[in-house]
C-alpha cells in the first residue's frame, strides 16, 4: 500500500507540472484567410493568417474622422470581413501614439523612436522596427502603429527591460512573412484566471509559429479585440466589454478582385506577341521542315532579365525534350536564350528555329520562362506552366512550300532526355507528345511517340480531305 501511494503521488506531481495541452481549431472563414482558435486551461487565442496575394484581399486603416469607435462598430461600418484594434491612444482626443492613415491621409502622432508602424499600399506591405523613425513613406496609404517590435528577421527581439513586455497582458499583434505575402493578425485574451495573457517573448513566439518574420505589439489590455463576420470573437478584459478605441485595422477578403497589397515578384512575364511563324503559334509544316520565329514577353516583375540566363523552356512536364527541338538550341528543353538584358517594363525577344518531326501528326508543347539557376516564372509570379503553348501539325503532302528548307531526317523525333539542368522541377522522362483527336478548343488527348499510325495511303487520303475543310483559327498563347 505504501508503494502504491508513493507511485500515485509521483504521478500527480508530474501531471501538475506538465504544460497545458493546446486545443487548436483551424477554419477557413473567408477566401485567403485561415483562422486559428487556440484554447488551453490558461489561454484563449485567436489569430488570422492572411494570404495577401489571394483575390479580393486588402487592408484598411482608420481615417481621422472615424476615430473613437469600437472595433466591431468600425469593422461593420466599412463592410470589412474582420478587424482588430490599433495603436495606443490618448483619451483626451483619441489621437494615436504613432502615425495612422487611411487612403494616404496621415493623422495621429509622429513616428518616434518607440513606434513601429505597419503600412499597406499598392502591391506592398511593410513593417518597421520601432527605432527606425522616418515616418510613413509616400507609397503607404493605410497605416497603423504600435510598440514595441517583438520579432525581427525571424528572431525574437529582447524587450525584457520594458515593463510593458515582461508582464502578462491581453495582446493584439500583427506580423508579416519575410516575402511580405502573408499577414498575421492575433489577439491574446488576458487578465482572467483561465486566460492569463502573454509577455512580449510569448507573443514573438506565436507570430513566428504562424509564419511571420517581423512583428509588433499593438495596443493591448482592455483594448484588445478581434471582430470577425459580425461578432466579437475574442474576450475583451474590461468589465464593460469591448472598449472604444482610436484606430483599427480592417481586413477585406471578398474572394474576387485584385489582391491590393500582393508584392510584385522578382520574376513575372506577360506574353505580348509572336512573329515569323507560318500560321502563328498553331502552324502546319512538312516533315522535317525548319522555321524561325520569335515570342515576345514583357517583363512585369521587379528583377532585370539577364542575357544568357533568362530562357524559354519546356513545361508540362518541365525540362522534357521538345518534339520539335532544333540542333541550334542550347538543349532540347531550351528553345531560346535571351541575348540582351531586359529591364522591368521592357519587352524581351526570344527568337529560335524549330524543326518539324518526321512523322505526320499534331505536336503540342507548353512553354515558360526560366531564370536559370534561380526560378521558373510560374513559381515566382507567372504565367502558369500550362498557359503558353505552341502546336505543330505535320502533314506529308509532298514537297515543302517554296522558300522553306527541310531539316535532317528524324531530328524532331529522336532527341533524348535533356542534359540542361532545370531549376524549378525534376526531369520527368520527357517523351515528346503527339496530339491526336484534336478538339476545337485546343485541348487534346496525348499519346507517346511511336504509337502506330494509319497506312501511308490512308493517311495521305485523310490529310487530303482535311486540306479541303476550313482550317481552325490560328492558335495563340493566351497568357
């Protein structure tokens, strides 16, 4: 009996000293938004992880004329999906401790050495260290401030000399991922036995856990409030419930329209035209025929495309050997190499020669730009791998048209797997694709090369009949 009692006592000690297990509930309340509700025996936390590049996502600050409202009142009045409270403020006139702004109209306090603004503008979101100063930049249209910065460059900031940080309080916080594509909005309830609140160190750990690289503390205590979908989902600590505050940060997540603050990627392109190809990018050629043309893309990213590095490669799958590869290519999976640098906003010219396969049929290849050794454009800003395409229909109707020259026999059908290393995906075998049973919408069933074909006379008769029919419109690259 004595041994049994000792064992039970030791178990009770272990249980009492063990940390409370969190009950995490994740949901998707709005397009591009994930909600975390975490409850333990001592904490109640609500956090929103927002994809700033999701359609219809944008943020809004409070205008000077809109100050002195509860968070729920403000959120509902502007038609937002969610909102949190903002900066520390003065009860005298509800002016904010640091800069506030809506639609570029700045009000509130100055950006001093203990203020950390978070700012949103066209294709941009930024958070600043509290000691940076300098005030909001001209691009910043929506601004909320707080203090101190608790997370910077993925590392916890040491604020342990600040009594505001070392004591547990209800907390409101925001954070941004390193690539500025993700926003974290969090409210930690406090000042109750079953919701104790956080220190700044604990707040830093939460923001980092949710994907933020930089983050800051907003006004807390009785001001801390999260409103979402028409209801206050946090538990404000004031006895009277939700507190009237000076400013707020409202989230819009409608699921359609522009992503207002999604950063411009380094590498992104827009197709602007094709030249030199007989019939456009959907062409009919004789077996082995060589043709030369070009595809032009506008640089819509932030980085300059570099000569010899930015290339046009095969996709679907990436890096496979193209059915109409030509010996002049740097590899059977690299159609063209840029011959001069192209700055953002300028157009890059990708010229190359292709060689029609020897076997009659339809051959569809998907293409995309790749900054070799860095990224495929589809992994950065687009277009997607499936968007750009060229199709070659090979018809064995006798001599090639005047002015055209045939290539070496079998050149398009015998190229092997790529030897040029792609950066964005693994080589996937790379069998050339022959398109059969082509429909009018450009979608097709595909079969590997080497599939049995009709007898020569049957094929010639069929192609002759096809030549009498009206051809489908010229294909394009619908980027």
